[in-house]
C-alpha cells in the first residue's frame, strides 16, 4: 500500500530515535525500513521512496489498512502543523527549528499501557539503559513476528504482565520498585483503568494516572503528548526538555525551572507538543 503524506515527512529522521539508544525490539529499523506490529497483531514494514511516498507492506493481503493507520499515528499525522507554522512567523527560535527539521515527526504511541511502561523503564536512568531493559522485557513476555526476514516483537499484553511475580523482573535488571510498578500498571490496565483516557481533559487524565503507583506528572504528561497526541502539552519537568528550552531561550549557562519552562511555553498554544519535540531533537546533534 502506497501512502502520500499531506505534508512532506522524512521517515528516516523520524524513526532514528528507535536506534539512537540501542535496539528497540518493538520498533525495529533495518536498512532504512521501519518494522512494527499493529494493534491487530500484524507485523508491517514501512519504506520511503525517493518521491516522498511511503510504502507499507504486510505478510498477508488485507492487513495493510490497520498497518497504515498505526504508522500514521506514529508519525503524528494527528497533530496539526498549522499552529506550528503560524508560531514560526513570530518566534525566531521556532522558525529556525522548522527550517532545520522540515520533515521530522515526533514519535507517538497509540497504546496507553505501552506508553506508561516505556516511561517507567526510563525513570532515573539514561535512555540507553532504559532501551536495554525494555527490550529484555519485550523479549521475555512479548511475541516475536518475522516479516521479510526481520524479527520484530509485539509488546507484552497487560494481562500477561499482570500475572507476573514482580521478583521475576529483577532478573531483567529492573529495580525492585520498577518491577512492582510495571506489574501494578499492567494489573490496572487489565482491569480497564486506562480505557477511554482520550475522552478526558488533560488535567483529568493526569489526576487519574498519578493514582497509579510509580506514575507521576512526568509520565502522565508524556502520555498526553506521545500517546493521546494532545497539541498543547509539555512535559516541563523533563530534564531534557528543560535543557533544550533553556539553551534556545535563555542561553547555555542557565537551567530553567519547571515553572519557568511552563510559562515560556504558554504562547506556543496548540504548537506546544511539536515545538517540544523539535527542541529535544537539537540535544541529539
């Protein structure tokens, strides 16, 4: 199935994060092709052609529709770029970012459970170690799919992780607390606690999520940004976000507080999510 995006997308730039900090078994990049497993459990491969179109392939004919929907979500097609382009007319930093990363799209994750587990694995560690331990979790409890000779894993289902003894996750080198958090969130997800989050406002989503052990505002805001694709959200407590905003808006010698970062982001409005991800990209160069 061939897809021509409404606006130019640089697939290679947008999927680089899945190999930047090590092998992500659920988001495999091999020879410029992106491999994933969609919400129906079908593996797909996405490749970009020189004309900018993106081809989606699956093992079975008829599975391409769900696969394309999954890919479009991951490439943030749901986030309107018009507010970003408008903001660029008055904000020189944003204007430079738009020119610098014209086809970059932020990484979105359609599954709230997977989003929260990803956040838990990244708490208080560097992203290389987070990727390593998360891939161990996926390999231990997920499901492998082979597509065109490449193995990509389906993320573990909540009901499977909900039955795991937290102590068994220690062998994957999660801390005792993280092991308990993972199983606890899995149990909550299996019980339906993460259903219908998309029907709630931002603050209500945060209030619901922080009731879960191991989930704070940082994890909740990343879920709003990267799972629910809320355009006006910034995870202002994230150290990387604070560094990026500080450097571009105040200079390299000052690290702004979470409160100041939130205030600075107010004028960004519905472009906030996109601006945040463009700023973060500058930290990786």
